[in-house]
């Protein structure tokens, strides 16, 4: 028998390692008391460490001292024992655990640490409120599920490092105390004691440092990087999260995609023992919006969106007529094969859902057995329109057509939401499938109505696409970018781009984003300056590590794969951060808190 890699001076093995091959051998084990059963002259204890549990037996007739200690032991005490492994009698074998054929007759026992009665039993984890689990995270993390999740995360990180190292990437750290360089979200600020009135910012990502490492000749680098964004936390976001962040020199879009496809292939094989497609499907942003109503399409099911605006050019129906008068007005639909799968109430819910997504409403048509239209709008449709519709959508008996007439984005997005809802409702998703897709050819800018200015769809360092760059001065919204997102099962798990490597172009982009010379100089002067000393073409990407591990583990919250996550209101229930600090600490960093905010 080979020595366990876990052997220390306080144990020969892990609890879960002991099986019938150990029968007759002496072992030393340490761990937590999972359960104690007092049978009078015999006391049984299930001893637990991360590897599993093993049954200990204390016999009053054989070893009085240990028996006496075991009498007073409770759940979650930490103990060490030595004893002899023996086979269990046939009728007490537990075939459901690997150690179920043996037990350990304890000679000596030592209590390392006592435990209060725990706030919840480990096996009750699913019944306990999440806030209680977060407050007593050290108990929660002892459960099999959390041990499994955090180990899964470790495996993903280890596989990532192994793969990227083998492709010539260097792991290079960059500052956590960084400069405030707004990338879209709000910065977390850190006051400086040595520089009165000045602040560091925690990095929203290592973006500019990883670019500057490329300017510095390192060729390719990566980080499993902690990123900080001070945003209101929508469901399943964390103020600090982790990205697999990488950057490469002398690359085109295909080069970055190939590395990521290789990385995912490696991670899936190493961590899940699963094969995935060698290269992923690619869909242009506009096509993804048109066909799936989102830039994060779930390709595990079909239900694509179809446009049939052309048929209704001369429609009598006011809503169709008015919509098509507008420049980007269109009429789009999703066809469900069997209308009986949705109740009348569910149809009404779909209408409400469409309104919530910003559309004026949702029209529906049921095709009956005789291929006639049952619908509140049927009487407004001409026979030719009906015929054309049947042909355009290849309609069959029993089909249900769901229609939205609105501007391009609203009609796409509304049907995108409905598509997702229907997939769940009609159980169209194969939960065991992993479907990747690249979305590319995004617009470079979008108009932010609330701020009345252009913003970057990706970030300001993204290179414009060569075919549309000529619109930069005349109609920037027409310029596309060389950015790409990788989507898995309808979740965006990463995004990146080729970067600008020309100081003048970078300055121009900042100006389109409404930054004046002073702001450009204050925030990004160092970047522009660095770009004046020879910058190679470069590009990169960041993969959301928390989300990736969550999807690999088929979990439904990123808090399940983060050892110490924060709540929706950005609070750590375990440590109580954020918390007040002393007047003295504040004075040292030149900060005064107004009475009202204390
Ligand atoms: N810095 C980007 C982000 O955090 C990723 C990238 O462009 O590489 O989303």
C-alpha cells in the first residue's frame, strides 16, 4: 500500500481512504465528529474529513478511557484517534459508502477542539436560509456540496494554468491599488495616506496593465484576476469577481478564439471528462439578435425568430401599418408547433411579458385543423396575407404563431425573452448538453439615452472593424468593432477584442465618447503616451470564472462557487464588512464623514 499524500504526523490516512484492504492494520485519523450514536456499552462515531466518513467504535469492555471520552463528545468536535481496522459483521455493512465494509476499534482518542451545537446540521443545508449559511460559512463550507464546488473551482483554475502555460502564456501580476480609469462601471476607491486627497481605485479588470505588458514585449500573459466593480448588484453579481484574463501579441480575432476553444476543450476534458466541439459556431451580432432576440443565444433548442414584415407592407391592420411606417419597424414571430401546449392564461401571461419587455403587445394566431386562423386579429388579415404567412412560416395544423410588431431591437428582444420562457415551459432544453457560440461583429458604440452620449459596447480600447471604420467621423453608430463574446448555453461567459494600437485613433475614440482633452489626459494620458513608443497589434479576452464554474457544476448561483461571497447588498455576513473605522483611521486618510451619514 502506498503512503497517502495526506499523511502527516497527526494521521496516517484520510477517513475516506480506509477500506477492506486495511483490515487488521493500525491507523491514525483526525477529523470532525459527523454523528455520534450511543448504544450503551458501545458508542459509534462517524468521523469526517473532506474525503468522506468512517465509522469508529468505542467498546466500554475493551478500552474504558477512550470510551469515557467518547461519552462526552458531540457533533463537530475535532478529534484524533488511533485504532485497528476490522471488517464489520455482515449485517452492519453499509454498501452506500466506500468505507462501509469496515470500522475502526479505537484505542486512543484526543479532543483537539470542542464545538458548540452548530447553527444547522450539515445534512440540512438545503433547508437553511442562505443568509445563515453565509454567516456561518465555515460550517456551510464543510458540507459535501460546498467541498465539491470549491474543489471544482480549484480544478478549473489548475487546468487553466496548465493549458495556458503550455501555450506560452506568462502569469504576471498587476496592481490591485490602481488608477481610476473608468471602463464603464463605478470604481471602488482607496484613499491614500501618503498623498493627501488622492485615491487609488481597485481595478475593474487588469485591462490596461495587460495591454501595457504587450507594449512591453511579453508576447502573451494571463491572470486569474480579481475584478472590482461598484455597481448595484443585480441578481447573481458580486462586487468582486474573478476572470481568466489573457492578452496576446501579433494576433487576429481567429488566433484569440483558437486559444479559448483549446482552453475550454482542455478544461472540459480534465475537469468533467467530457468532449466538446473543437471549434465553436460563430454568429454575427445582428444575426443573433434577428434569429434569437439576444446576443447570448441558447443554441440547445431551435425556436428561431422569423421576420415577415414584407407580407404586411399593405396591411389593413393599424398596428402593422404604423410599425412599418417607421424606419426600423418590423414584424417578427415565433412559431410553436402545438398550440394546445399553452393554456389561454399562459397566452395572456405571454402578452404581459411582451409588454414588460417594452413591446406594445403580442398578437397570436392559432392554426386550426382546417388550416384556418383563430385569432383576435384574424378578421383584419386578407386571404393573400394568410396564404403568404402560411408559406413564409411553413405553418402546419395546430401551430401557434406569436407576433410582435415594433422597432428592430424591441421586437427582437421581446421575442428573445419569450423564446427563453417557452424553452423552459415546453421543456426543450437538454440539460446535459453544452453549446458554445461566438458572437462577433458588435457595434462599437451605443447611444445612452439617460446620459445623452455615446458609450462603448465593449470598452474604449476596442479596435473598430476595418470595413466600417470610415463612418467614425460621420455616423459612429454604424461602426462595428473587432470584439467577440463567448456564450455557453445562453450565458455570456467571456468577452474580448482586438485593441487599438494607435495613439491618434485611441484619442479619437475617447472624444467620440464625449471626453474632453483634460479628462483624456487625466485618466488615460499614461496610455496614450505609452502608445507613442511602438505598440504591437494585440488582443485578448476575459472569461468569467465564477459563472464558468457554476455552469460546469450545474449550479444556479455564483455564490455557490465562491468561498466567501457577499450578499445582494454587498455585505459579508461572516466578517461584517463593510464596517465603520475609527476617527483616527479616517483622519489619517484625510476623510471626514458628514454627521447625516454616520
Ligand atoms: N477587460 C475586459 C472585461 O473585463 C475583457 C477584455 O477585453 O479582455 O470585460
